[in-house]
C-alpha cells in the first residue's frame, strides 16, 4: 500500500486547484533510475490508467503506481514538509536502505 499524509493531501488539493485539474486526475508515483543514490522518486498528476497499475486510496486521493515501481514503494507514505531542511513532498520509504541528503534519491 502507498499512502498520503494529511499534510500532503492538503498540498495536493492546493496544487490541483492551482493547475485547474478536476477529480478525474490522480497522483501517480514511480521510481526511475538516477540520482546520487541510484534510484529517484517521481510524482505527477495523471488521468490515464495503465495496464498493471496498482491503485490505492488515501485521504480522498487515488494514488497510482506501476507494478515495477511498487516493488520499491510498498509501504511508502507520501508526506509534505515545510521545515528548515526544505519545502516539498517527501517519500517516507521503509524499503530504502540509504537515501541522499536531499531525500530525492535512494537505494535498496
């Protein structure tokens, strides 16, 4: 399962309203190769499902992930922070054995 924190859900609401996206859109998360730790997180808004997508519901939002990425993201919480270390979405991934200082990449 992939979840969205309450703080992240509020920020997603703000972003979707700003970009004029309707309720047909959902959060798509994935993992791509790259970054200083080997794998990087990716988050977008999408409105087209793909074959073998994994679909979850959290705080009123649909979170969609391709099967390959789900193997890395199972149990992850999408959060939002606006602390001293930076502002933005962060992935709290229990599968990551190491992550970079900025939190945008990881390894397993």
